[in-house]
C-alpha cells in the first residue's frame, strides 16, 4: 500500500533473521527496488528498538513506534503481509490471495479498538459459501434424485412432483441469495477478480433460473408444459434433463473453485466431498434397484407373452381337433343324409 511506513522481517538463506524499516512509495508499485530506508524525518513515523525472534515456532517482530504530533491517532491504518521470497534485504512481491488483500485494520489508539473490513468480508464469504453449497450443491441434486427415482420407476410416489418442485425452489432461493452476496463481494473487491469462478456462477444462475421458470411458472401457473402425447415432448424432456445434469456438474466444479479461493479449513473440502460421496452412493443404489426391477419386469413380460402365445395357439388348434362337437363330421350335428 503506497505511503506505508513498514518494518520487514526477513529470513535469509543461512536461516538467520534480519529486520529493518522500509518506505512504500509509488515507485515500488511500478517495480522499483524496495530497499531499507531510515525513517527519521520530523513529520514521519519513527521506529526504534526493532527486534525479531523465534517464539513457539513463530517469527515475532516488535518495535517502538513514535507517531508525529499531527497524526490522527483515532485512525491508525495497520497493514500486515507474509511473502515467500526475498533477495537479500529486498522483499519481493507477496501473493495476492484473499488473505493477503484482507490483511488491513484500522485501530483507534485512544480506545484500543480495531476495525477490520477484511474480517467483515470473511464473514460474508463464509455465508456465501454455505448458502451455495447447501442450495446449489445439496438441495438441487436431491430434487433431481427424487424426480428420477420416485416419478414412476422404480418407485411410484404420487407427490413426487410437488416435493421435487419445492426442494428445487428452496435450493434455488438459497443459491440465489448466496450468488447475490457473491456479486456484492465482487463489486467491493477492487484489487482482485476471480474470473472463472464468476463466469461459472453467472452461467449457473442464468440457466438454473431458466429451469425454475420453465418448471414453476410455465408448467404450473400457465399450464404450458408439453402434454405427454405431444410430438415434441420427448425432445423437451431430453433438453430439460440434459441441462439439469450439466448444471449439477458445473455447480460441483464451481463449489470446489470457491473453496480453493476462500482457503477455509480443510474440513470444508472434505465435508463437501463427503456430501458428493453420499449423493453418489444414493444414486448408485437407486440405479441398481432400477435395473434389477427393470430386468425382472422384462423377464416377467417375456414369460407372460410366451404363455399368451401358447394359449392363442391352443385356441386355434382346438376346433380342428374336436370337429366342431358333431361326432367327427364336418357338417355338425346333422350327420350324413339317411335313406330308407
């Protein structure tokens, strides 16, 4: 941050440590070398008693800071960073992850109270992630499973459509709220943009909205769902199902993208992997049940068809063998003419 008076602790290649003061200027942003600078002007921040030490496997930097008399001590802007590389006393550019960009705080030295915009954003990101995982990543797949396996085969449940629609709407609502929070976070973040995550999120929201509008508004409110006898119903079903499955795949990819960006505890990633594993196990179990029942039904239909064919054949042969019930004469009960 331009204008920052900073102290840097550096770990050298020989594993020793050094600490010094630096002045971050506009030239630093343009790529000029960032080298130690003594801050001893009258209206500048003065550092003294600089120390760096190892403490409980952590590197601790401490100093005494004298602020100029005109400094507004109710708003001290504090910035901290961790970098990966240094060339001697010259620290190189630090990463630009969310954790680095959010490392700012405003401290009121009169009350010792600090305010961190980054902490507020971290809370919003957590809410954004939870809503999208629950809405997009859990409820929408559950709605799809319900529609696929409880509509007619292998299980027939007369309330499947109502349950399917309600689950999808709740999932869509939670996901949309999370998506809106993501837009707010993206708009307030001037220093970073996660292009792939953003594009996927817009794509998912757009086409999920299309699915919901088709299913809820057009079908239920306006009654525009194609009838089962309509010629184009088969193509509409193919489009609706293919788009739904494609969206589920993109949602999973984008959730992993968000977890990689947010860098929360590893429990987030493994918890979502567990959710995907559970959904996959449920799907596989229902799919096996579907195929078992389908094969059993096919076998039973073939046996019934074979029995029906056998019965039809016997019905056709019966009159030829019995001669029509007339003592074996083609003429029936009359028999041949009698002469006297």
